[in-house]
């Protein structure tokens, strides 16, 4: 399985999550690439079986850089799948639904309900259980194919 992770992170909490996710996935023997949306253009994403997009919740929406990225994404590999992550500081977030809507035109298939990871303050730190949540998320996405 080949996994491509693209993320945005302002204070580094989301980055810490996706770096950990990358380690989990590669330790399970899968190929995984990790990119910041600040460094890669939406049409430059490598081909993958599963795409993971991760962004902080900001003003009730995905962070602007991720929003712009998802709007322009152009994935042509038939049967591509995706899963979403958001970090957030309030008790709830509707951002995963908003990200899903932005990806609808691509025709990619959503493979999990996504992962919400709470930060205990605006700048972090991450909730205690973030590593277990990421382990379960990795098992979910890798088991989906
Ligand atoms: C401008 C701004 C707006 C934010 N708005 C929200 C919000 O509406 N809801 C929420 O739960 N968290 C909000 N946050 C907190 C972010 O979700 C939190 O800083 C982020 O998840 C941390 O991840 P990061 O370190 O990867 O940036 C906001 C943060 C910033 C900087």
C-alpha cells in the first residue's frame, strides 16, 4: 500500500501527529510520503492508494492553506481513497465535513469517518491519547483496502 499525507500546521501540533502517523504506517511495512501543503502544489501530489489530509480547525473551517489546496487538487488515479484529520481546541468541530465537501469533485472515496485530535490550548499540547488515536486510525485506513 502507498500512502501520501499532506498537511497544514500553524503551531506544529498537526505536524507532530502526521509525523507520528508516518512512522506507524512505515513500521507496518507500507510506503508513505509526507508533505506540507506549503511545499507542494496540489497537482504535484505523488500517486498513492490512500491520501491523508490533515489541517487545524481555524474559525470553524479548515486552515486557509489547506482549503485552497483541496479546492485545486487534481488526483487522476482511479480508485484513490482518502481519510481526514483535524486538530481543534473547542469541544467539537465540523471541519472534517467541510474538507469532505471540498474533495467531492475529485471523485475520491472517503474510507473512514476521519480523526479529530484535540489540543488542550490554542498552541497545544495535544490531548494525551493522540498516539493511540493515530494507531487506531492507521489500522482503519490500512485495513480498508
Ligand atoms: C486563527 C485561529 C482560529 C482558530 N479557530 C478555532 C476554532 O474555530 N475552533 C477550534 O476548535 N479551534 C480553533 N483554533 C485552534 C486551532 O485548532 C489549534 O491552534 C490547532 O488545532 C493547533 O494545531 P497546529 O499546531 O497544527 O496549528 C484556532 C486557531 C487559530 C490560530
